[in-house]
C-alpha cells in the first residue's frame, strides 16, 4: 500500500514509477506494452537454433567494430547480453543489446539494410541510432515456455 506518494515518472516504454515517500521505496508499475517481453536489464545468451552455438564477441574483444560470431557455450561475459529498452516504434518495444564484457552494443555495421549486412559491437550512439536498436519478434504462442523470439 502506498503511503504518501511523492512523485511520478514514466520511462520510454510507458512503465510508471511512483516515489513512495513514507515507505522509502519506488513502486514500479509495468507497462502493458511489456507483457510477454523481457524486462529492460534482463541478461540473456543467444543460441542458434540449428547449431546450438552461442553468439559472442570474437576473441572476447572490447574494441569498437569487433565481429560477432558463434562458438561453443561458455560461462563468460563475451557471450552474455543485456537487453535495455530504448523506446517504442509503432507500439513495439525497441531494445539495445549490450555485451556484458565490453559494455558495447550490437549494431548493423554502417547502418546497412541489405541481406548479409555485418553485425559488430560499438559504443552506443544514442536514441537516434536506429542501426543499434532491435525489436524482439515472438515466434509461437504466448503460452510457450520458454518464450522464443526471432
């Protein structure tokens, strides 16, 4: 129960935050837009459906432009990615995908739009950098466990 709510804030994906002054905490009310999607800040690993190999940064590099490749699964941070909600487009949540080891995000190199465009990591360039933003597209039913995305 709220006790002396003091302030409100809404983030880029319509999540509501309420400052609860007397309880010394912030209440988070998730946006309906996030239903069925991973919360911002969720850490994941990506495995290819066919090869079952994990997506990671080549040679665990921390440099801009380092290639992304697939390799055997390891418990190391170069194969771990944080999903960070960055905004919305036509009602869909957009994420940047940040590597835990380097702190850099996935991008389509040069902002390419053609099939076969390379993907690498680079420092986040801001909310207008569309080549560094991704949407998760659910595959299958909402009741599937675990949830599968393209």
